[in-house]
């Protein structure tokens, strides 16, 4: 409004616009809360768990500890 009429907005108009903007923001935040569902949380948990299992299984299959780490216990290499 200022650029067209070279006048500032009245206090009532400013309050009205702030109220409308805050209502739009609250509606948007409420919509985001609906998008996080139980199946989505379960899917994210399972996907993350699978990554840990893949890493563990790779480490177990490629464990040449008797050749590379001779003379050290598993506990020592776990701490190191």
C-alpha cells in the first residue's frame, strides 16, 4: 500500500494483516503435524535399523582378526 499511495498503513490495518498472517502460519504448522504418521515413523525406524544390521554383518564377514590383529584380544580392538 505504501508504494502506491505513499502513505503508511493504519494501526488497524497492520493488526489485521498480522492476525491474518499468524492464522495462516498456525494452519501451516497444524498441517505439518498431520503429515507425521505412525507408519512413517515405523518405516524410518526400520530403515535406520537395517543400516546398522548391514554394517554389523559386513564387519562379521570381513573379520580377518587371526591374520591382521594377532596377539590382541577382541576387547582391546573394540576399545581402540
